[in-house]
C-alpha cells in the first residue's frame, strides 16, 4: 500500500513549506510600506460649546 509510505509525500510537504516560509514573507513585506509617510498640517479646531437654553 503506497499511501502508508510517508517518505514521498512527507518530503514534498517539508519542501513546499520551506519554500512558502522563505519566499512569501519577503514578497509580502515589500508591499507593506512602499512609500515614506508625509505629515500633513494638523488643524486644531476650536471646540465651541453649545449651551442649551432649557
């Protein structure tokens, strides 16, 4: 019964996980911050309290 022999599928499993764990993080991390941040002017708004007349 060939499905009981773990050697062929176990090596393929380990090799595919090794490829995924080495290539995928570098490709994902390249697209996280492609540009530098530029700070915009922060406008400070006045908080006008509204007093109710009742």
